């Protein structure tokens, strides 16, 4: 369930920080009844960024294949990476 708070609650920074770290969920801040800001812990932000990078890489790979790029078997890729980085 999302956490939603009016902007006037930003005065209680310690309370918001504690909630963000405890729940590990975004806190939506509203202004005049509309979404205005999102507050989250730095750990949650890092997790979102990591997921976004993975999603972007998958999207780019799918786009390349859709545009005619040749796919490579995973076993071949892993063998090449093993040789490159561990031999």
C-alpha cells in the first residue's frame, strides 16, 4: 500500500526518514491534492536504479534482435567471458 502524505508533513523530516527506511517503499508527497514529490531511502533508490539499468539493457538487446541482430547462445557468451576474465 503506498504511503501518501501532504507536503506540510515535510516538516517532520525524522519521522519521514524513519518511515522510508523501515518500510522500504516510496512516500508520495501531495501538494493541493496532487502528486508533487516522491521521497525514498537511498537504499531503495539504489535498488530502483539497478533494476532500471537491467531493464534498459534487456530492452536494448530485444531491440537489437528485432532489428536483425544475430543472437548468441548463452553457453557461448559465458565461455567467452570466462576466457576473457579468468584465463
